[in-house]
């Protein structure tokens, strides 16, 4: 097993040379040469990126045959999702262009990231969310970060149509993944995976909603290989929730429905790029049911100690569904796009924990409940 490369250097503290974490500058500075920025770009950053690639032995054991599984835990970004990668770029470029306000439609994570980065950049943030279908943590973030929140009575796809029209007509910058700078920032996740492994993985398993992230990863893997940083390319394996699987079905889903509200999307805007990624990488798209998503979500938590949100667990649910097809000895990376704390409601409703309520406050009772 090759060692994972880490971002360490030797510092000289009062006790002599010791390993310390390098001060990570954020992904724009770290990957500046690969991004469309210049000295004139005011970098708006919260030091996003450099997220860990965590080995997942419990999942690997379920596959066997020497397959190695890693989790790219992008839930450890500043606002708790991979959207920060795209937003540091989109907001920096909006600021460079003199924009004073940004707008997005969102199932939650984009709105949290847009709000945080826009406010940090001194801009107004307008976010349209599907009323009643955004996880609690994400709504809390948009509010706390100071966004102007418009809860619309319709799904994400409808909200996106509206923000596109508003951005066309009024002086406000669209920061959904139609904004090309978003995918530029997000491609750095693929760079980090290759930098950590020393090579591209054989399979990249990823949840797919609006299909921006799968498109960005594919761009990143291709650019790195072209530059000689890796010699292979992964198969891009995209997983959608069964009730919101337009790319699997081959047509728009009018009423998308899934417990994984982040990917409750029926008409992905990056469809063409995603289809290209699938074709060029010999990849595949597949649907996973809500039950399969929840099973993977619980396995990640209790089996690996990694808390992700339900949409993110679709990548692991998909890998387990297709485990027979993983070549022996292959390296697989599953992208965990968002932090589990985003959606406490789902965690509290779906777990296998033993929860004993109303315990008398005395030692004997506690010991007895514990089984002693
Ligand atoms: C945790 O925030 O679309 O396929 O508006 O939040 O690039 O859309 C979120 C998407 C996966 C799907 N995992 O990524 C939004 C939004 C999580 C997400 C996806 C999302 P894309």
C-alpha cells in the first residue's frame, strides 16, 4: 500500500524540530497555476480544500479481493460541503468583475456556501430554496451567514429556472454550477485525490444531482493526466437516488423525490458534461434506492466513524451495489460530498443506536441498563 502523501513540514518550535501541519492557503493559492485567476483576482477564501482521503476498511471488507476503498471527505470543508471549492472561485471572480450581489437556487449546500463566501467578499447573497425540502443545518447556515433567503413553493429545478432569468435581467451574478468558475474550483478535488494516492484511482464513485461535481472531477483527472501527474484515469461511476434519477432513466423527472434532499433534482443542468464523462471514462450511472442510501449512511457512521449526509452515502451505496464488478486489487475512491451534521433530522430518524430515555439518575440503574 503506497503511503499517502501528507502536507507536513518540519517546524522549529521551542522544543526543536517537530512535524506540524503546514498552513494551507486555500485551494486557489494551492492550485493557482491550474485555475483561471490572475494577480488582479481578489481571492475570497475560507481555506477550503485539503480534505482528508480516509481509508474505509469496513467497506473494503465487504468487497474483499484486495480492493482498497478511500473516502474523499469533502464534508470537512469550511461550510461542510464540496460546494466551497466552487464557491471560492465563483465569488472571487464575481468580485473581480465588480459584482455586488450573487444569486443561486439550491437544495441547501450551494446556498450555505454562496452565503458564506459572498458575505466574506462583502457581497449580498440571494438564495432560492425549495420550501420544506432543505435540511435543517443548511437552512441554519444560510440564515446565520446573512443570506436573503427566498423559500419557493416548487422544487429545485423550478427555482433554478427562476434564478437564471433573474440573473439575465438584473445586476446579480449567478453562482449555480452553470457558472463555469464553479467547476474550475471543484476540479481541485480530483487533483487532491491524485496528490494523495500518487496515482488516479481505478473507480471514482460519486453522487449525482445537478451533475456539476462529476463533470468537475472528470476535468481534473484529465488535466492531471495530460500534465503527467498520473498515468491512468478512473472509471466515473455516478449514482443517483432512485426517485430522482434522470441520467439513469434518460429523461427529466418532473416530481423528483428522495430522502437525500441534496440530490432531489429532476433536470440536471450539467447533463451533457456528465454524459461525456461517462462515455470517455467507460463509466456508468446507476440508481440507488433510499433504503440502500440509508444502509450505506449507517455503515459509514457506525462502521467507519464517518458522518456524512444521506446524498453523500449514495456513492458508497452504489459501490456496494456493484461490488462484484470491482476488479481485484483495485483502488476505489468514494466522494463524501457533505457533512452529516447538515441533516440531523435524518440521523435521528435512521440509526440502529440503543437509546434509553428517562433513566433514573442513580449508578445502579445505569449499570443495570448497561447490562452489568
Ligand atoms: C451533499 O446545493 O445541488 O451533481 O443546490 O449537496 O454537482 O449537483 C447540491 C448537490 C451531492 C450533487 N452531494 O452534486 C445544491 C446542490 C451533496 C450535494 C450533490 C449535492 P452535483
